[in-house]
C-alpha cells in the first residue's frame, strides 16, 4: 500500500519536540520531510541515550527525514530556502514569534512564491498577543495553563505541585499541528490556496482540562475524592476506574461486599463521593491480601476496568504491543533501536516509521543541486570540493 502523504514535500525548521513530533508524523505518512539544521545540528542530537555520537531520542523524533544543513543567517542560505519553497507543500517552524519574519521566511514573505504553501507556526502562546514573545518550554506551559494545579487538586493532602519530566505540552501540540496541517491540505484541494496555521501550546494544554474548564466558569461543589487512584495490593498497585454503576457493583462483588451496593454510605454516586475514604479502605482490605496478578485476574473476570502500574519497559513488553506492531526497529550511525509507530492503522494506506536516521547534512548537496547551483557554487557553499554529479 502507498502512504497517505506520498509526494508531499515538507520543510521542517522545527527543533526539540513539538515541531519535530508533528513532522515525524508527516514523514510516517509518506511525506518527504527536509529537516533544516545548522552545521552544529539541533540540540536534541546530544540528548541521551547517545551511541557513537547518535542520539536515539533525536532519532525517535526525526527518523525518516532528510537532512539539509544551511546557514540561515547568510543571504545564500535564505536564497536556497526561497528556491525550495516553490516545490514545497508544507513548512513547519517553532521558533519564537518574529524570528522567521526577521529572516524574511515568514508566511507573508513566502506565499507570493508559492500561494499553495501550508505554513504551520508552533509557539508557546500563539503568534500575537501580550504573551506571544515570552520564552516557553513544556513545563512552563504546564504551569501557565492551570494543568499542574488541576492535577494537584486530585492529590489528597498535597499543597506543592509535582516536578515535571514528561513533556505533555510538546507532544500534544505536535499532534494538534499535524491535525491542522492535514485539514489545511484537504481545504487546499478545493481552494488551491495554502494558509498560515498558528498553533498555541498554552491552548493545547488547556484542552486537557475538560472538566476543570467548565468548573472554572460555574459554581460547582468541590469533589471530595480523587477521581481515580491506586489501590494497594500485596506487591504493588492497581488502577481501578469506577466509572459506572455497573463497574461499582462488579467491584463490590469482587471484594466480597455485594451488600454495599445498597449501603446508604455508597448506594448513590454522591454518597460514595462523600464516603470515599471508607469505600477505599474496604477495597484495600481485600486487595492488600492478594498479589497484583491475582487482583487483576479477579477484576478482569468481572469486567472492572483496571491495570497494574507498569514501567514503560513493562508496557512495551506487553504482548498487545507486539500484536499491534507498535514498535519499529530503525537504525542510525550508532546501530539499531526501536521507536513507536503512529498509534493508528489504516486499511487503505501504509503507516510506518522510516528505516534509518539521516546523518547531519546528508542530503545537502542533492538539494543544492536541485535549486540550480553549479558545482563550484555548491563547493563554495559547503566548503568542500565535490565529485561531478552523474549524468
């Protein structure tokens, strides 16, 4: 099967996580993604694990892309970009607002060259407004969006926000950017025109606080319990999602207290909420006597949604991951490693990660030739004398 974005050309000016995650998704869907880097390469190239100067963290975000090294501070580098724009479908950048305009590579400067260009800008707070030019990284956006305080509200007895090491805002914003680019490409079929897409990390993170967004607008009685939390077993913890009356009734059966279904303390949802601590004490009086494995077996037998708390390594070892083909083995200059494929499958198109990570600047000469530079000009541009191109 072909890939959905076969034949699509993408110029990728993005760095770190949000933009590269978006363009990696486009590459997995078949797009030719040209990653623009400086001679030093972007900072993620040094992010561990590093083997033979090759970062698998960088590879996970950039597998399947081509590498073009340019000096964007030089007129020659800018001219190469402007020549490539004529054959480009999508441009993705996540510089601070104003950077691309100063380089004269902003949407207004390029749409005259290619009116069909879909230009996607990713930033912390959006391209305009009082916060637009503030520096932003994922943990800052987590705090600014209210997400961290919303999360803290579900931690009984806690007053200090958690430390952050998982960059939800970056990944989420990259996915929103991918969706917006896909929508703009669909719209282009009818209009024959591209457009500028302005994706905000702040608003992306706000989209995760669905309940809290509504609660912030209206008078709502504060919840008396954590929405969902771990129950202790004899050798670990299990997450149980009591999300319906049927789930509650099944759980009471599992723990040996079917009479609690009619108990005034727990019979109605509001009652359970007000007496949550007592309910959980009863659940753990049972779960604490059995292993995690036996606990899950009993819960699954009655259809109670549950899972052990697993490490990422344990999750990746799940037979379901192998069944889905969720991991792809790829290679770079340091050897092989595994990356996640996109989390969806299509019946009429192939969706898969590229096979290898390009070396820094590997495709520079080929793209310079495409723009019409002579061999002498390319040699001057790259600082290397080149063998004559075949043909």
